[in-house]
């Protein structure tokens, strides 16, 4: 087999332009084109990312100073989760991105979790143990002085529409051919692979390989190649969202906020010029107009005429992300609701692993099955973690939350993790031994479950934690504080871009 001479990406948006930039960076000798339609818009709301977005920019050689200010971007240390639990003392917690210094503090976290599981009074709230939790509380960005010897991972907040424009300009500058047109027909060759596309001007475009970034329509993979779609509806109830922008204050917090509402949750994403806000909900439990009203109440905008946008979501994934001569990236391959901002991480992982498997097979389909297993496992791992937020919720105020907690349609891996939380002697070691940390490590699972306050009741005469643990808490707090002194104010970092 030989490397494709012509690759056609169908669809722009963030996914399409991420694929374009990675392709032209990796295979500079291949003619890469991108077909987009001016008649089809994109969803340009504020978005957040995981640290994978930095890996993407590093892979194509783009510095933060080049793109962040163009996309109204801010730094992200992690996510605040509020009102998912009504357990006293556990109304809110922070899910941080990994920092190398966590390895020095997290063992005490797990030690105290074990004590709490035994009914012993011990400080087991996750916010006490992670550097990036401290940074977020003190409005510090994730960039340290050069003398700081430990790595800190972080994500970003950005305007997805502006990010797509930036990536488009860069890809074109690197030699990508940009085509405007609307696909009216997908023509298959004698082997059942994609042969060419007919456009609305009756012209034909041919390529050796196609990348489907056509969004939820999935024109090539699902529509033409008939790859089936696996819904996560039985696991995740939400299918809708309403979006409203608001003004940003002078101090821009380096964290996303996720606040549970009556029938879903609201995000707040800080950009440099505005907040991106939205309410993700299930239309089975609340009507869209009532959801919009609730979001407006949450934002203090009941008397405002700011326009709201309503979106529908199809939650799940395709069975094959790579089929014949077509790779799906972005919404065309599936979507998991944005609770942990994993959409672009899945785009990056899909393209990266495709490169590895395609090149390993000498540009044949030899490792197509292995690749699809890898990406499906990543989707399932993220799904499990998202479902856990709902299954483990500690609210009883609406039928939505009660039904989520009572849901028995759980993936086997999630069942195993929840069992270990309450029954294992060492949660982290057991998770590793059973290879359950597919997309999230044990400490992220512990943040979620401990952050909700899922512990047995304290004994009638609670035993104090061991003296060395209590002393260790003071040392941990001082250590994290001293580490935090190395980091700059978030607003000052943005001003330097």
C-alpha cells in the first residue's frame, strides 16, 4: 500500500480544522483539501478543554502567544462542581488537572479516604490536596516561574468559532486547499469505499482518503458507509442545551463552573470578553422554554432581552470511527455531553491514534479494527466517568435527580469502580490492579466520589484521625501554599499574551 496522495476533509468547524492542521503537519507531501459549506453554520459558543488542546498546539508548533488572544482564550486549572450534593460540607468540590506535586500530597488524601470509609473522622474533602485547586481559589494561572521544578497540566477556555477561524488561516498558510461547496451526493466505488463527492454545482471531487467532519449528520461515515451509531441514552438522560452569553467581570477566574440545576446542570466558561453560559438538560423532564427561564433565573437575566440559543444533542458514538477509506472526527463520530469538556480531547486522540495505526499498517486498513477498539474504549471510559456524576449525585429534590441516582443501566466498568469505592481496602491500588482507570485515574474518581461526600456515617463516638495525619494536613497546606507562590496572577498572564 502507499500513502494517500489526496485527502479530503468534509466539514470545517473546530474538528475539521484540527484535523487539517495535524494532517499538513504530519504528512507535508500529501495534498490536503477541506470542503466546507457557507450555507451550514457552526456552533460558536464558549468552550473549555482538557490538557489535550495544549498537546495539539504543541504537535503543530503553535505557541500560546500566537492563538490565545485571537480566540479570547483564558487558562483553565479545572472545574468547580457545585450543588451536585447536598451532603453537609460537600456542597462543592474542584476537579483539578494533574500536577506533578500531587504525588506528594495525594497519598494522604487516599489515607484519609480509607479512614472515613471506616467511620473515622478525617479530612477527606479533595480540595485540600491538589495544587491546582489552590491555584483556582487564589486566581492564579497554571504557569510557574522557570525555577519551579514540577510540571503542571492545564486546559483552556476559548471561543470555538474564533478558534476555527484561526486554525483555518493557519492550515491554508501551510498549503491546505480550501473549497466552498455543499455535498449533494456521496458516490461509492466498486469496493464500497468513498470514491467521490458531488457538489451543488454538479462538480465532482475525488480523493484517496476522506475525513468526515460533517457534524452530527455524518454524511460519509454513517449516511454513505452505513456505520451504525450506539446511543448512550440509557446511561445519560440529557439531550438538550440552551446557551446565553453574559458580561465578564474584571477578574477572570481560571476555572470552569458546573452548577447542578433542577433537571441538569449549568456551565459558566470565562473568556476574555464574556462568559459563555449554558444549561444542559433532559427534555424528558423539563421543556426547553422552562429550561431557558431557569437559566435566566440562575444568571439573574429574567428582565434581560439577551438572546438565547437552543441546541439538541445526540449522545453516543459510532461503532467504527475508521471504515474503509474514511475517518470520522468530531460530532460525526459521536458526542458525550460537555460536563468534563472532553470533545476536543477525543478529536485529538482520534487523529493521533489514526496516524499511528495507519502508518504501522503501511497505509492499509490492517489495523483498522485495533484502532476502532482503542477509540471506542476512550469513549466508554469518558462515558463511565460522566455517568458517575449522575449516578452518585446526592440530591433528592426533583424526579430527574432521583431517577439518575436510581438508574440501574450502568456500564460494567462503572459498577466495578463504584463497588471498589465502598468495599476495597485500597481504592487506588485495586483500580490499578483491575485496569479500570481507562480515561481517568483513581485520583479523579476519588475527587468525584469524595467531593460528593459519599462516605458511611461517622461512628456514634467518632475516633479522631491518627495524630500523624492531622499533623500532615498542616504540612500539606503549607507545602501547597509555598508551591503556589511560584505562580502568576491569571489576569496578569492574560495581559502578557
